[in-house]
């Protein structure tokens, strides 16, 4: 029986973030991989060792274990949040990944501050996932 905890769902949802970025991005897969890596570097969301190929991005988009480098989905969330199409998560797992990356991308003093900082169209779809991500993040701080 698969686990149903936040972390397991979040890891499974990371690839969905990349699939959504790929489906909404208006470029070929190699260009989208380049945009993702360069944005990660410029926005300080991670430091890719190398720019991934389009094939690597496709592989990460199918990686249901969420074993891709975390800078990739963090950057996808950064870019998705700015899209005029106003994308939202397509599943509970993707919402968990989105919320986790949202909290990793910025520093918030409270759950309320994190919720209020979300783009308006994401506040309702991410409410439960953001609460779970916040609890997960706070729990890690106690270790």
C-alpha cells in the first residue's frame, strides 16, 4: 500500500510540476530545459551543475519518485506562478509539490504570510497543501 503522507505525495508531485511547465511553455524541450536552468541560476533557486538536455527534462517529468534535482521543480513553480495562463495544480500530489516549492523559494514568518503571498488564483487550490507543507517544514526545524 503506498504511503499517503505529505512528503510522499510531494515527491510524487514534483514531476507533475515539470510536466505542467513543459505543456505550457512555448518552446521546444531543449529550450525549456535551458530556460529552467538559467532561471534557477539568475533567481538563485539552485545551481545546476550543467544545463540539462530536453531529454533529461522529459525524464524528470516522468520521474514519479521525485528524484530530479530540487532546483528544477522549484524553478518550475517560480515560472508557473508568473504565467498569464494562471495555471493551478492538477492533482493533490502536484499541489503538495507546488506548496513545498513555494515555501522553499521564499522565507515566510508565518503560514498566513505564505498564503497571502501566493498569487490570488492559487490561494484556494493550495490552501490545504500549503498547511501540510508548513507543518512539514516546521517539523523539520525541530530536528
